[in-house]
């Protein structure tokens, strides 16, 4: 049954609000794109601009997007000198249009993936074992070493089950 109504949806009903475009997949490749920020800027503003240059979204930027960042740089500079709600609101609104946050990218149907293949552990989580490998290892151990009978456990005193509380 459809939510908020007493009637089930019609069979074969088409969604009127279906997405009009597909999802864009971006690789987080760390490539520096765009132009350097020209002029005298604080370290914070330069860092902000360099972050955008290295972002996966920058792969999609056209000249107008880079122009928007250049127009936004003085507002970012002013915000770092003297924070204000108005400046932060303008920065947030412009960055939202460029896909700054996870939610912004979801709305724009952008998906960022790592450059590494799926079967290789990520550098920041290199000690993480994929669940499929763990399951296979457990299956192999269980097949090779069947569980002891209850009488054997009582005789050896190696019952690993915790006492119920």
C-alpha cells in the first residue's frame, strides 16, 4: 500500500519524479586541476582553493565553475579575517552548488570512488580484512575441525561458552 493513502499503487505506474539523468562516478585521484589563485591571499584561503583543485568534483568543472571559485575567494578571505554569518551563508550556498558535502553530491547524483581496486585494502584501512575472506577462512576451519561432542567437552573442561546470567 502506498504511504499516506488507503489505496495500493496502480500496477505498472510510472514515477513522475524519477531522476532525469544518470549518476556520475568520479575517481578520487588527487590530480591538481584548474588554475592557481593569483594575487595576495592568506594561507587559509590558498588552502581552501587548493582543496577544491584536488577534489574529485574538479574533474567536472568548466571555466564557469572555476570563475565561481575565483569570485568566492574574496568572501572566503573576508570570512577568515572576520567571521560572519552572512559570509558563511554565501560560501555554503556556492560550495553546495559545486558538490562540497556528501549530501550535495548525492543530490547531484555524484559518487566518488577510490582509485584503488575493490579487492585491495585501502591505505588508511590496510589492516582490515574483507568480510568474504573472513567467512571463507571460518568455513575452511569448520570443515577441517568438526565441533567436539558434548561428552568430550565435559571430560576436558574446555567449554568456552560463558555462563548464562
